[in-house]
């Protein structure tokens, strides 16, 4: 099969008929074998009834329904696991992503050799203050921290080789940073395509103010896990050792200073009367805790079933 289109959705009953017919028209014109996977993330409207009707009319249109809302990352991960196409394209169900972009994205994966191509909504129709400005800020941080030169990490319109979606794991709210996850999994050919962004026709956005908090935290998490997920001792152990030694040498300096004063016949105050003693003690305690945290994390990591799971690109046997 040439193409799988994965569409996570929540309460988008008014958009599904137009979206599905639009996709079918585009891929049919391109003569691509296809499947459309609607992932209903716990909708409370008639979205699933619409998907059921679409599947009856066209078996290439398929659906998976969650019992409750789990979030976009869970919907994408479930959709990725179910895909059968050589190229996987994701898009939102609100008609803000144009299916007319599918042929261009497909071409970049198949003919230009990209592992992943992310859409760039260069001209957006979202509210400038609540979406555009925060989005530009988060994208700037993501570019600087990851070294991936994308302008729109969170664009829902993306294309992947099948091997990419079968190799990565998306959870929490980390769908925003799939390109970073893919890069750390060894898929380095990441491209970008300017795509058309359309105004929302129906319903309301499903993302609230909490995304401003979750976004930076998820970025920290994905960068940390990618770099130190299988070697936590390298960060916790190093930090703990440095902090402990700072506290130890500070305490040692206090002790030597008192001995020198006593040796010269002076009246030395108690070491515990100095505020530096408590700072040094606190540093040693924190350093020990960090080291122990790294040690325990290393034990957990060593028992992880995928600790020695490595992605093999090709084999010559």
C-alpha cells in the first residue's frame, strides 16, 4: 500500500464528510493505493457514527475509537501502530490542513529521500496573541535546543516513512516534538514544506491555555530522555559528585581554618557557628541524593526491556 493517512480527532462531526471526500479525491487523482485512519479520541458528539457510515461506503476509510479522551499523542501512537502504507501522513480533522498538500509531501518522502517532512504554516489564520506569538517562541526554543531547523514543529500536517512511525514512541503531549524524537532515533533526513493553512470552518480548538505550560516541559523531557534516557548516571551522578565535592571542600576549608587559628594561639569559633558550615552540609546532602537518584535510575534503566534495542537500517547477511 502506498499511503496511510492518520487523522486524530475529538468532536469533529461536521468536518469529517468534507475531509474524507477531499482526501479520497486527491489520492485517487494521484493513483495511490491508500487507507484513511480516523482515530476518535473519545468524542462525545456523533463523530463515530459519521466514521462508521464512511467506512460502510468506502472500506479504505477505517476508524479506531477510544473509550475516553487520552490526548493527541495517544491517538497518533495508536494510529501509527495500525498503518500499513509505505508513507504515513498525519493531519488534523478540523479542515485547517489541506489534503491538496498530500502529493507534495508524498513526493518528498518517496523521491527526495526524506525520513520525515513537516509542514510549515507560514501564513496562519489563528489568533495572533494566543497562538501565533507563543508558537513562534516555542519553535525558536525547539530549534535552538534540538539543532533541527524547522519553523513549525507542532504542525499537524506531516509525512513519514513507515519505518519512522514504527520505530518511535509518542506519549504524553510529545506529539509537538515528533521530529526531535525521530532525530534521536536515527532518522536525520528531516525536511520542511510550506503548506496552506485554512481558517477553521466548524467547532472550536481543543487546546487551551495549559499548552503554554506543557509545551516547554515536554521539550525538556524529550531532550533529556533522548540524551540520557539510557545513561541517567551520566547526568545525576556527575551533578551529584560535583555538588558533593563543593560541599566537602567547603567543610574541609572551615576545619583547616579553625586548626590554623588554634595552632597560632587564637580563639577559634565553633565550626557550627559559621553559616558556611550549613551550606556545605546541605551541598553534601544534595550531592549524595543526586548520586543515589542516578544510581537507582541506572538500575531501573538496566532492567528496561528496550535498553539494548537498537534500530538497524540495513543488513547484509
